[in-house]
C-alpha cells in the first residue's frame, strides 16, 4: 500500500477523538454538550473499525468487511440513542428550564 | 511505509497552510489597516436591512425537537437500505423478503407515531 | 445467491421465545394507540404476562430437550446456559408487568408503552444471554438499555424521575462507548468478534489446548503477519498493551451494567428517582443479562491462562471488584435513610456476592460447574428484589413514593399481607434460612471455598461477614413495619396483579429456600450445556454430562 496513511495514524487520531469525547463527558455540565461528546466517542470507534477493516483488507490482503458492517450498526445505534437522549433532555428542560447535569441534585441525600 | 511515502499529501498541506494564512490575515490584519467609522446604524444588529424585531436568541418551539427526533430515527434506515439496494440483484428474492420485513417493522413504528399524535403540528 | 447464509426454519424455531416476546411487545404498542384512551390498560399487563409466559414455557421445553445449537450465522448460542438465564429474565419481566397496573394508575400514568418497553428490553436481555459474538452481545445490551432509559423517566411529572433517567442515560451511553472501543480493538487484533474466534487467535500458543487449530486459524486470518512477525505493514505499535486495554474496556462496561464498585456511583441516584416497578426490573433483569454476558465473554473469549490467571489477569480484577462491592455496598447501605437507596446499595453488595461465584467458578476448569451457583443466585435475587420493590410500589402515592423507613411505619397493622411478604423478601436478601437468599449465598460462597485457595476462602469469609452486617438494615425495614407507629395514615394501592406478583415472589422465595434442588437442578442443566466453553473446560463438562446423557437416552427422550 504505497502512499497510504499508515494504520497507526488512524488509531492515534481516533484515540484522540475518543479521549476528547470521554473527557468531555466527565467534565462538562451542559447536557447537549455531553451528548455531543458521546457521539464523538461513538464516531471515534467507527473510525477505528474502518481503519482496521481497511488495513486488514489492504495490507493483509484478506477481504474483511466486518468493520464496515459494524460501523453501520453503530450509526444506527447512535441514532437510537440520540432520539432517546434528546427526549430525555427535553423532559429535563420542562422541569428545570435549564439542562445542566449536576444542578438541582434532587437525588442526592 | 512511513512518512516518506506521504509525499503526495504535500499539496494538501500547502492548501491547508494557505487557507490558514488567508484567514489569519483577514481576521488580524484588516482591523489594523482598515478605517474605523462607527455610527449607530452600523452597530445595530443586521436583519435584512429592516429594523430588528425581538431578541436575537429566541427559543425554538419544542415541536421542532420532536420532528428532529423522529427524523433521526427514520433517517438512519438508509444506512441499511442503501447497501441492500446496491447489490439487490445478487441478493434476489431472499434479500427482498428480509428487507421488506425490516421495512414492515419500521412502518409499524411509523403507524405508532402517527396514531399517538407525533406527526400533528398543533 | 452467492455466499448468503439464509435463516433456516430450524433456527427460527430456536428463536421462538424471543420472537414471541417481540411480537407481544409490538402488539401491545399497536393496541395502545388504537384503543380508546379512556379504556383501562389492565389487560395489557396480562397480555404481556401471557406472552412472557408462553416464551418461558417454550424456553423450558427447549432446555429440557437439551438443545444446543448455533443460530443466525453463529451469532447466537442457543444453549442451556442461555435458556436458563432467559427463564430468570422472563420471570423478572412478567413480575415487572404485574406490579405495574395499580401503581401506574395511582400515578395517573397508565399507558401501554410501559409494557411495550419492558417487553423489548426483555428481548435485548435474551439476546445478551445467548450472544456468541461480541457484537451481538453489544446489540443486545443496547436493545436492553435504551428501553430502560425511557422506563426510568416514565414518571413524566416527576423531576426526580427525569433526572434519574438522564443520569442513567449518560453513564450508560458512556459505558457503551467504552465497550465498543474494546470490541474495536479486539476486532483489530484478531479480525473477528466471535468469542471462540477471539480466544483462538488472541491466545494462540499461550496455553490453549488446540494449538494446531489456533495456528491454522491465525495463519488464515493473517494474524501471524499482523503482530509483526515479518509483516509487510510493520508491527503495530505497542501491541503488548492492546489486548490488556481491550479486555479492560470491555470489563469496565460490563462492571458498569452489573453495578459493582467502583462502577456503581449511578446506582443509588437512578434507583431512588426511577419508578419502583421499573427499579425492580432494572435491578434484576439488567444484572442477570449482564452477568450472563460477562460470564460468556470472559469464559469463552478470554479464558486462557495468561489473561485469566496472571498477576494482572481478569480473575484478580474480579476478585477485588467482588471484595470491595460486598464491603462497601453493605457498609454504605447501613447509613441510608431512604429504603430505595438502601436497596440500591444492597444491590451493589448482591452484585459482589454473585461476583464471588463467578470468581470461584473461573478459578480452574474443574470448578466450572460452580457457575450453577451464579445462575441460582440470580434466580433467588430476582424473586426477592422484584418483590421488595413491588411492596414499595404498593405504598407509592401520586407525587410521593414510599421511600423512607418512616413511610413504612405501621404497615403491618393495616396491610398484614404486604408486611409479611416484605419480611420474607428482606430475610431472603439478608440471607437468613429458610429463604432462598440463604441457599443462594451458601452456594456462591461454596463456589469460592471449593477452589481450596487461601485467598478465595478469605473472600468467602469476608462475604459472610459482610452479609451478616447487612442483616442490620434489612431488619430495620421489618422493625419499621411491625414496631413503629405511623406519623400519618398509611395508604396503599394494590390490585389483583400486584398481589399475584407478590404471592409468586414470596412462595418462590420460600420454596427455593426449603427445596433448593429445583432451582439448582435447572441451573446445573444450564451450566452443563454451556456452548463455546474452552477445550479444557469442555473435557470436565463432558465427564459430568455422560451420566446425564445416558439417562436421557434410556428414557428415550428426543435428542
């Protein structure tokens, strides 16, 4: 595979995106941003799947499309999570008029 | 493999560098060289030339969110339908049957949404 | 038709229980939108129970026949282990449906979506129970979780319910992302996500019995070049830490779902905000399916020596998770003033006890049969916990729920039946004979002791001590019900359905406590037909299976 971007680069990129998403989930308070961070993590995983799939197909010469199929499923799943997540955020907003995650804390003793 | 074979990406890097330079120039050089004449008209919010009405940050109706949520769910079915459509002749009647089954379930979802009033605007 | 594997009717037959539950779920949703809104929804609860019951009967039939097969292009193991877990999950789902009608009516939220979501979630759990592929397990996990996120926020008028739903959603989605990232690494390293394939490739030549097969597989999948033994693409950087990281990511996600310390922080918040009937289902069903998937992933995929038994192997991680969960769960539960939060911490402790069983069973191939204790414990836990939350749902009123010990004060005078049932559930959770909980704990700790290893015995001892200290807060509930005088009028709403569910739970708890053989027999049948077991375990299981199969042949039962 002359002239192609090596696998490691994809992996580093996706690890960076995943880490940004993960740190965002742990540190941010706005629910929508949290939600975008989750999407970021899922898309980083997609990138990993595709990079591996392409590497195995190209460099190893084994026609391996499993990674592509899995990323399809991840996309569908992300959509399902998005629908439910947005609905949950809406219902929180109805009660509190804002969507910060750690405010209110009705559930803490 | 390695950095040596990535020569063909150099034009792309040049393009990136040029774009960055132009953007930086517009953002930072213009205020330094350009004339500054303030007037009330100029500092006003721009709304197609007419006088601005209401707040710039108004809230959207919740109904838009409902439509968006619905859209996401029914939008992604394309991820599964398109690969099937590309090779549907190879898959034959079996593939057609499976895809019909999949779409039938989706249709039931649509029926549920319709009947429970998710598509009503008012 | 080149190379498309079609689904055969024989496969669909094995999937019948899942299909029945799915169809029931869709039917309930359709009935909900086509019926008049003023009409009662009580029949939907019974419809759900009938669907789950039919699925349960069919599962029992498949289990009794000793079914062992792959389904859906080897993505599902249709084996006894999965069927046994299915039974527990179906029971949990049916009880959750029965508890609901009066409870939802008293909160004016009687809508059929509740039953639909429970049923879909049950399907997801069943998929997890049978998963033969990391990705199938993941899809099952999501199918299970997404309806539960909705159920947790089912009380639309309650801010606490919405908040609990949001917390569960964000942490759940975070855990899913970790799980997926782990799967991605496993796929990258091995080129497969099938559990058997993973174990063959990942640990080829590292203690695997089937070395020749593993090498052939590795050669055909290009793994040998892949790790850098003359790779054209160069070695993957820092490959040594990748398998460990993949295992760790998957473990973290699983630990989150079963709620063991230190992945437990969401549990008390989510349990105390969500509707009681949902919490009962969430605590038991999710735990059952997640433990099933955890056992399957680690026993099939990562069983080989270095991954399991080395200093940093998963067995020692499990060991510590079990230890801190038992201790912390029990200690923190003592200081809770809310019964729901107390039950949440106690569920963390229960996850620790179950983990003890998993640790004991995975220590050596000979001890594998001890996995029966895990299945048995999950059954007893389901009966006791759904029952306890059912009693809480009984005394839930619109706007406010029975959550504190004071809310339960004086219940025994006005509702002796409810108090008696709650007493049985509390005694069972505390592990006092003659209830099922005692037998469950007995077998789980026995699984740890039979290894003969000092550390394992110490773990069991800590477990016993922790559960003894747990008796205190369970007795506090009983004391409140019988001894205290209520500050205000005790008020409860219960229908025939809720009472039926509580009677089933209480009778089941006592029955399994006095005659544990029934539950244990089913659990053993489940473990004996564990598909995908590593070769060294298979040898042990075959030794134990021989008499069973001879007996079956003698009786002339169908194969």
